[in-house]
């Protein structure tokens, strides 16, 4: 998708400064080119991005696509004056979403919207996206930049992305093979990741009156560093695991927590039983729960509570899976098991 290049002084007087946009977009084009591999056949600025995927080794390739946004984490970035991490958050979130089905990313498209675009902020946002793309081995193929006075409040930004990946059809992971007796492994999250920020902001910033520079009690991290911790990509450890042993199912723990995300991959005859005492949630979650007087179960519905991704394997493969993940510098923990049921998450804390 092309980014606008026109110039019109009357348009600038109406609130859209295309000349200022173009100043930032020149740097954006450089950032995008830094993610290009041999599959990219077009330049930034074309009406459509061209990509020729290398499907070597895939007898029946299946494309997997997903789109998502950063949500109100952008409000924290604005307050902290730091938009450098949210682009990586966006890419990593989308990568994890298609990884659940066994897909690896091919290319990415972004959308940046604002009432008035600050070229420096635009570059900061897209630099984060480009960094995330390079880290995950996918091309930033193009995007859209929209300046819409009156729609977005002054100083606010919207950041959305679309990802396309590929997987061999016979290696698709759908959860259909999940059976009672399987083991659920959790991988630690990078803090809040990109969900629950409306509640987190209300408790930490509004109710407690903290500033982004204040420290979260019980930690050595500021509010800004805690809330802007990068949403982790689980691509490398999970692809290493997929190469070693069969995975029954996976879930990315985002908005809705365990109870909304794990059932998306469960067969209708299975429940996921989670032991919430099997790991220690990071301090920021216990602080929000206590200071906001949030119901314990609601915390697990709003936040990931320290588990960003779950992997379901056969019980006989559990030890090997843990060893592979540890070799990938992860800290996996068995957080539960699959039992016969009705595609629900049950908390059985022991």
C-alpha cells in the first residue's frame, strides 16, 4: 500500500501538512528497506507490495494472516515520551498469533494514524516496527500513514499491523490432536505485553497518582519501564521445539487471558486445567490487584499474569520439551494438564 506523496498548501491549512509527512516518510522508507530480503520485489511507495516467498521444502504451503494493534499501550508511550518499543510490540504480537498455528512470518504491513503527524514520532514508531521485523526475519513490505485532524486527538497515535506467514499444510497446528493427559507448558511473558493497559493505567496512574518516572513498589523498575516492557516474540524457541517433537496445540495469552485464549484451540471434549500456584506472577500484577482491589479471577481474565504463551504436548514429551526450551534461554514451567471436559479453562490451584 502506498504512502501519500502529494503536497497541497491549502490541505496544510486544513490541518494536514504533507510536506512534514514527506520529511518523515523519507526516513521510513530507509527503515523499511533495512528489512528487505530476496523475496521483496517492490519499493516502498508502490501501490502494492510485491513479495515472492521462498516455499522450498513446502509441498503444500498454507498462508496464515493476522492483524492486530497496540491498543492503549500507546497512551503510556505518549505519557512517557517514548514510542521506541511499541513497534516491536506490534510485530511480536502478530508473529505470536500466527505462530500458534505453526506458521513463520513472511512479511508485515503497518498503519500509523494521527490527528497531526510529528515526523520524529512517525520515524520512532516505524523504527520499532522495522526492528521487530528484522528480529523475526520478515520484511516490512509497506504500510499506510494517515493524518486525520478531528478524528484522532492531538498527540495521540494509532498503530496497527498485518502479518502474513506460511506453514506446510501437514504441519498445521490446530489443537485437534489435543487429548486428555497432555501437559500444558507456559512461557514467561514480557510484562503486560499489549493487553490490560486501560485497567493498569487507571490503577497505577489515576488511582495511585504515579508518574512514568516513579518506581513500582517492590521493584527496581519505573512505571514507564514496567509498562513499556517489550511484548516478547516466541518465534525462535517455539520453532526450535517444533523441529524436535510434535506439538498438540498452542495459545498466545493476550486479551481475555487463559479463559478466552486457550479454549480457541481446545477440542470440544477437553478442558485445560491450570494450576495458578505453579508460577509466581510478576510484582506489577500483584500490585494492580491489591491497589485496584481487582477480583483475583478478573486479573486472570484481563492480564496474562506472567505467562505469555502456552504449549500443549504429550506427557511423554514434556521433559524433552522443557529441555529444548531451556536450551533456547527460556524459563518454561508446567502450568497444568488437559482433562476430559467441554472446551473450558478450569483453575485448580494446588
